[in-house]
C-alpha cells in the first residue's frame, strides 16, 4: 500500500480461532467458565508461551456475557507487570459493564502471592471509581485455579488483612501500629 510517499506493510494475523458466536452465548458468572476458556482456547493458541505469565481482561455486558477478551500483559517466568490503566483500557473501549481478570502461574501452583492480592485490591478500587466493577481475579495453574471471589477472605482485602492472610509461622511479621498502641508504645 502507498500512503503519503511511504510504503506500508499490512500483516493480517488470526487473534482468535474460536467462533465468537459460541462464546457470546456463555454466561461468565463463575470462575470455572473462565478456567475452561483458558484451557480450551487461550492456552492452545499458537502465540501462548507456557513458560511466561499472561494476564487477560474479559469484558462483560450487563448479563455477564462475554463481549471481548484481550491480553493486557505478557510477563516473564514468575511475574508480569499489570497496571489498572492497561486492564481497564480495553474494558472502556468495549463499553463493558464489568470485567474479570485472569492470569496464569507457569509454576503450576495457582496460590496467590501477596502481590496478586494487592493487584486485586487496586483493580477493585479502580473499577469502583470507573464504575466498571471487577467481578473476579482468577489465577490459573496446572489443572486447577484460584478465584479471589470464591475465596471470600481475600475479596477485596484491606492491606492490614493481607499481612494476616499471607503471614506464615516462621516468617517475621512486622509489628502493626495497633499492636504498638495496645502495648503502650507510640
């Protein structure tokens, strides 16, 4: 193609191989539906790299039917950088009513890290501000998944609750301000 004296190359790439009409008739109201879509479609795509974290945003309409989904971040072996602006950009463009965010753990263990829980909190707060609520944050592992919504102790967590939820015996826990006040220290 010629445009303003420059030569441009156009490349057509298949992004989704699945029929869109089949996906539009599925209600995305539980984590199992997202997990199945991930296993059957996303993880089988030619561009999917098993050894890297992928984060996807699923845009939903008012009936929780899928409007669109897209990759918002491609990371490394053990992390991916996800920012609310990248997550909500496609949701705003799709005129989404709500979203679901899902990412994989290449290690196969879907248990959330403290950073995963903090991301869920930030996305929940951003969704409230934009009036596009985060319906769930799902972590995909090998043949299993973790849903923040299904595990209510994490949905949506406060920062002080995160320390308690992810504190394990044997690790040194920082002293909170409330503990210092109870003991009389200021």
